[in-house]
C-alpha cells in the first residue's frame, strides 16, 4: 500500500495516525427554495483514553441493522459506541486489562517510599480513601456530608490526590457503620483474649 494513500473506512470512520474520528450523521433539511440541503458535519475526535484499549469496527448484528461497535483489543468482546459516553467501556477496561496481564497506563503513576527505604508504585485505592474519610469524620466530629463538599474535593484533588472522587453522605454513613462494627468486634475479641 502506498504510504501517502489513506485507507478506506466505512461510514465516516477515519483512522489517521492512530486517532479516530466519527462523523455525526448528517440530517437533510429543506432549503429556502424547497430543495434538500445536507449541511456539512464536523467530525468528532475520540478523546477518551479508553480508545487505546478498543478498536472501532463495523458490525452487522443478526437483526440486520449495521453499526459501529467498540471491540476490546484483549478479549475481543463488542460494546456499543453510541450510548452517550464511555463509562461502560472504562469499566470493562479496568477489569479486562489486569485479567490479560496488561498494565493500565491511563493514569499517571506515582512512587511510594516505604520506611525501610524501598520504593514501589503507589496506586489509588478508593476503598482505603473512603475508610480514611470515615475515620477522619469519626475522630474529628466532622459532618457526614464533608465528602460531597466541592471545597473538600478541590482541596484533596489539587493538593493530595487528583484521582479522588467525591463520596456521598449515604456512602459515608454506610462506611461509618462498617467502621463502628469492625472496631466493636475488635474490642470484643480483645476482651475475650
């Protein structure tokens, strides 16, 4: 194939320099003289980092309707591309990549230094962050809704951890109950011994 010749991709799918463009469908509108006018549509660039793990393929399902699908590069499962977002693709990516021995490179890694002098890669653990928030609320008598506060989120994301996601007061309440039950069980076990 001639390196200057662009490959053909069906239905507005254009792959150039490993970036994808999906053109939104054009709609025919009646012009001033009654003739049909098709406005030009601007291609939409796929900017999400999930597209490094998925290929966009043209599929014809058994029902006969054809369309674009996102195909996982690791397990080769197909997912919808027109559901209004990439959240379902991201969930699959976070489960599939480790199962196939791949390292998730969508987030920047940070180093963690241990007291013995060793250094390892630090990874954000949302469950540990929620437990620490529950301990902080219990020990300092903070309101349960502090995890939802935009100011608290700004503090944590800008100073400590850019991957932090706000925690609802319902989740925090459940975490506080779980923390209480764990601490109570530990005290009971300690008293029995």
